[in-house]
C-alpha cells in the first residue's frame, strides 16, 4: 500500500513522519508552555524557565497533563455510555436494548444498589444515575476502586491517591499544573497517579461494563483481520474510532434486507462492514465484524479505492483523512458532537434516532458506490478468535459449572505458564508498523508467557495469525502449549479495546483473589508493554497499571527524558511506593529481557519453582498437529532449543 501511495504521489503518516523530525526538546518533556512568559525551553544544566521552573517541574507537569488528557478522553467515553444506558432504560432510544442483564445486576451490586425484585429497566436507570454521578463526585472515593484487592486499596489510601471523582481529578491536574501552582515533581506525579486511577478504576471501567451490558459481554467467535476483508464487489463501510454506540446500529442497518436490496439496485452484491482501531475492537469482539486493521491502516484503507464511507466517532482519527479521501470517492463522515473535521461530512449521531441515522448513513454510502473507480485491495487476511472477556476466561478455564481462575493460577504456580504479559497500545509511524508488537508476542510465547492484548496491539496480533488455538502449536513454549491444548484457547487472548484494559485489571484482581500468587497485583508474575504507543491515553493507562502494581514498559520514546529525577520517580520511585512502575525502553530485545527478569523475580519471591520448560510438553493432544504444517519433531527441537538457550 505504501508503494501504491508513492506511485499515486500521496502522503501518508509514514511519509509525513519521515519529513517531520520530532522536536527533541518537546520529545524529552523539556518545553513548557503553560504561560505566556514562555514558551520556555530548558535545555542546559541548571537552566530554568522565566518563572524559575526547573526541568524536573516542567517534565513532571507535561507528563501529568498528558495523563489528564488521556484520562479525560477515556472517561468521557464512559460518561457517554452511561448516558446511553440511561436513555435506553427510560425507553428513549431507538434500536438498543439491554443485552446482558446479569452483568447489569453485578454492576448494580458493586455500586451498592439493591437488585432484589427490580425490573431490568428500573435497575438500569439507577445504575446509570450512579455511574453518571461518579464523574461529578467531589468527595469520598469512586465506587469501582472498591473492586481492587484489599492490599492495593490500603496502599492507595495511605498515599491518598484513591480518586474522589473522575472529573475532579482531571481538573485538579489542570489546576495544579497551571502557572504558579504545584512545583514539586513528586507531588505533581502523585496527582497524575490519582487521575489515572480515575480512568482505570473509574471512567474506562464504566465504559467497559456498560458496553457489555448494552451490546453483550464478549465471548469467542471467529472473524478476520487485515485490509483483505474489504470487498471488491460490495459497498464497503469502515467504522473507525472508539465507541460502539453508532457502529452497532450501522451493523444493524447493513443487515437490513431493504438496505441490501438497495445496494443491489446500485450494482453492488451487498454491503460489507469493517472496522479500524478500537471501534473495530468493539464490533469485532462482540459481533465478529471483520477488522480492516489498526491505527496506521486508516489511510491505507481509503487508498484501496474500495471504501464508500469511513464513519468516525472519537479519538485516533487522523486529520489527513478528508484530504486523502478527496483523491478517491470515499466520504469521511464525522458523527460525534465533539468531533468535526474540515472537509468531512458531519452527520451528528443521536441515540434517540440511532437506527434511522445509521440507515441514512448506510444509504449515503450505497449511493456513493457507482462513483468507485479502480480498486487495489491487498489479498491479505488472517483468521482470528477475539472476544475473551474476563467472564469468559473464567468459564474457559474453570468450566461452565465452576467458573474459576484456579487453573490459570495453578498453571503459573507449576511453571507451565511462566507469567502473563499484556501487550497493548497503539501503532506509531516512528517505528515499523506492528514490528515490535509482533516480535514481542512471538518471543513471549516462546518463553511460555500467556499474552493478553487490547487496542491496536490486539489487531496487530490478529493480523499476525496468533489469535487462534492452533497458533499455540506453532509459537508457544511447551508448558503454555499444554494449557492451550487442554482448553483450546489461543496463546494470545484478545481482550478488547483501549478502555478494556480495565478487563486486565479485573483479571489480575481475580488472580489475586483466587490465591496462590500473593496478596496483591504487584505480587503476580506479570507485566504490561506498549511498544508502539503514541497517544496520551497510553500514558494514562500506563500510570493506572503502575498504580495498580504492574510493571509497565513503554517503547518509542521517554517523554520525561529531560529529567533523570522524574524518569527515576516513574521507575524506582513508584516501584518503592506502589510495587508497580513505568520504564521507557526503546529496543524490543531489551524489553523481552527486562520482562523475563521481572517475571522470574516475582516467581522467586512467591517461592514458585524456577521456570524449567523441559519439564513440560509431553502431555496434550498431539492430534492437533494435523492443524499445522511441518514435522512435529523439527518444530519441537527448534522450539525447545530456543527456550533452553
Ligand atoms: Fe516558562 Fe514558567 Fe511560563 Fe512555563 S510557567 S512557560 S517555565 S515562565
Ligand atoms: S485505537 S489509542 S491508536 S491503541 Fe484505541 Fe489504537 Fe492507541 Fe488509538
């Protein structure tokens, strides 16, 4: 596709990244523009801004502001879901219903709402009210923080970082990083932690729970990923962004026989829906809607010439899209009241008329089909099995009648599974697309690490073909392979979109509660990586994971590189007070060795047997061999050799 871009003389994020060298002062967090005596670039030892601000204060302020912006974006998504739930409960919407009343009840109980004898609608209305109130709450603690392990809550309370209310913590960061306020770097970063927790154990968790309640809690299904999911003979509609609210209705509209007949009138054989980014994750994991790819595929999809409409909602939408779409027949349609892009058509979404609006948009795309010219859809596609909610993981491991994390904990305790790693986050055109995600996933699997994924990292693995049960035979070490064979699960689990990193927090909490892996998230042999991150949301996620006790590695660049002190606070400093930390590591090889070292250290602290892969791999159902190519012995030798080295 990049060759096609070249031959057509088109810019992409890849070429623009080459032309736009990152400003090294900004990249290292050394530029302050919080007041208009500046902007101040603090680059020499001992230099300060006009107000006297030091490099430590400036880098910490920049980091905290990025966390606040990320937390705001995620949490606002959660707020919108809560308002949609309220509207559905009041019977004001068109096309929506409550698909998971069991999860509604569970959430109600967690929020302290009585469920006894209540109608679903009435309960949903109260749950929505309580969720909406979490955003404006001024005192106390956000309710969902209560879900964390007891020891974790103790740490948070001692440090006074339990969020009071979601919006309140975001505003607090913006206030204290205004000119002339908080100028103690550690104190600023403590508030960054509190704000990030208002995302992970607040806004994002609300988004995940309510999305499941409204659209269904994901369970595994089969789908496909990559640009090859676009169809040459059908109207292609691509949904891109983050929220499932409109895309679920677009899906309903494209399945309508009248709409299909209308498409046929216009010369197409049907209407095909595909996703990009996290809107894709939302529709992929619940409805099996194929994914056209992750963040850096948004321009490439348009360049196929086969997309009639790209419908976007919020976050991660490049402003370059309308200009690029102009070169083809694609119409870019913005739908969120918060997002307009010059050159795009704006059709504002309103859940009260959701299905009508969705049908109008789909008809518009169909009307555009006759304008299609030459197409170039790459013949590249991979099968995948997405949809591993934490609820499903429970059933998958424990069975329908005794859903439990016990088998996972046992597998880690025995050493069959060495540990668990979450590979999450974006693509970044400063690095080869998906290369770090793919390398890390393969290396981790080889080392018997169970990988869970969300966001664009998940879509990278979907495209790679490792989200299939049989992928364990090819890529997993002997112990992990045994577990995958016994359960049929893929060695890489798709857990959802960016806001669904909260599912990972829930999995970790359930592992603690199951017993045998310590008393807190920080005891578990686990880590998180975002090797190709680019978004402020990634810094919020990294911070709330660290605050929750996880070891997090971020690739690409260190946004606080300008200050050794601040870099150390995020790493050793946070590890000392929280048991979790953020390290910025550019090289994927270095990431692997730091993760394995960390996981083995945690295993040793728990007095678990040393990782010894040769003890495993003799059991399992070898008949699954039929599913993959190549002589078993050769692959075993290659694999075990690699593991032991
Ligand atoms: Fe410069 Fe201080 Fe203003 Fe920042 S707050 S721009 S360091 S004068
Ligand atoms: S979409 S935030 S590029 S993961 Fe969630 Fe992908 Fe990162 Fe956006």
